[in-house]
C-alpha cells in the first residue's frame, strides 16, 4: 500500500483516533470558510464572463466522476441545440504556452490525460466539435474560449473551489459509497470544504448507490463492452465471463472500476498505480501473457506500446429523466436571464 492509500484508509475509517484531529481541523475549516466569505462579500473580486458558466466539482479529493458526467451533460445540451465549451486546468500538461485549445494533433503528455481523453470522447468519437481549452488559470481559459469559439455556455471541469472564476450554476458530485469519510478538512480528512457546502450548490448529484439519501439525483456507470487497446475493437463482455484477468487502475478512486469489472469477469489480481500515472511498457512486463484490463483513462496512455492481450473496460454514465430535466432547467434559465439583461 502506497502512502496515499495509507492516508485514505485513515480518512475513510471510523477510528476514534480521528477525534484527536478536530482542534487542528477547526483552524483549516475557518481558513476555507474565510476564503469563500471574502469572495462572496466581494472583498476579493472574481472574474466575470459574457456567457453562462457552469462548474462541475466536488468537495472531496479523489474521483467522483466529474469528467464522464460533463461528457454526458454536453451530449444532452447538444441534443437541445445548446453549444457548450469546456475549460480545464489541464493537470500534468506539458505544453509551454497557455491558454491552449486542444486539437487532434496534441498528445496525452502535452495536454494531460483527463483533458485528452475528454477531447477524444467528444470530438473524435462523437464528432460534436466541442472546444476544450486548458489553462492553470480557468479564467484565462474561459476568456479564450469565448473569444475564439461560438458557445452558449462554459463548463468548468472541476474548479468548485476556484472562486476567482465566477459561476452561474454549481453542480456538486459526490461518491455515494465513500461519501465524505471522517468529514474533516485536508490534510486531516478528504474534504476541501465542509459537508454543509452541499446546501449551497444548485444541483447535488450522487455517483453510485448509498444507504444514505443526501440528494434525489443519482447517476451510475453501466458497463458497455471491453475494448482491445491494439485493435480498438469492442468485444462483448460475455466473452470474458470465465476469464481470469489482471485489473490495472491509475485513477483517484478505483473502487468503482473494480466492482464493475468484477461483474463481468474474475479478477485474479488488482494492481493500483497513483492517480494520473504515466505508464511505461516495463510496468506490465511481470504479467506476461495474462489478460490485462484497465480503465479507459489509463488506456489513453498505453496505446503506443499496447499488446494483444490488453483491454479497457468501456463504461458509460446515464442520466435519468428527472436529472436531465433539472440540468436543462438550470441551463436554459441562466442563458435566458443573461439574454434579458443584454
């Protein structure tokens, strides 16, 4: 178990030891609340934009499904004739000049794994022509997006706590199974902001099932197929029902991936790499000819040296009717309000 997994085991445990952190946690909690108050009171100015800004984020570290949620939402908006553009921090990107609008000639090393996979999903596979701009300053990315593209709405992939960028709509996702752990603020727990922040978001969405009902809106991942990295061909999951496989994951919260994979085949071994890990061919030498199945995000970094026995699990997120209606209500209302003020 690496250091991060060890820390997570403390964050998500019910140990009474965590109570020892409460006095120190209060200091960090006050800092977090003070930061938000200063922006709300306009004592620190935010950047405003000529288009509606919708932020999809979370209050905890680790994966909650923000990127696939955004992709699903962009498709929904496109069906309604609403033109969306996406801004992202471009975590682990290596290009020298920002802001940068992703093109098909870019690589995963240049623009970061999440933004690159998002571009491939929406523009190469679906051919939706969704502009995606990366910049460590999301405000700069948003201004670039507006200047060089015809969009109705700007969607920020993450950035819930980036208050320098004003927003019209906040969508907060959380993991239904892990939820909020010991409910302490970083570094004593997994939270960036207190759980009370759920009350201020325009829409709260739970990813996966839970025994506790914190919101009426829920999304789940559904396994679609298994795809060969080398041939790009989709294979029916039934072909793997009797297979023993090596499950490989380099994402923030791999639990959901392992659970989904376990439903379609037998996992012989689970291999966890750090989030955003840049894979090398040597990382897989120990597995020989055994079948390897990874996440689609990890696969985007392994195509160049993929072997015949490497696959990724193709999953898709689905919105129910109520969630679709709520998203369209929020977006249409915000766009209409801006137009009436012009």
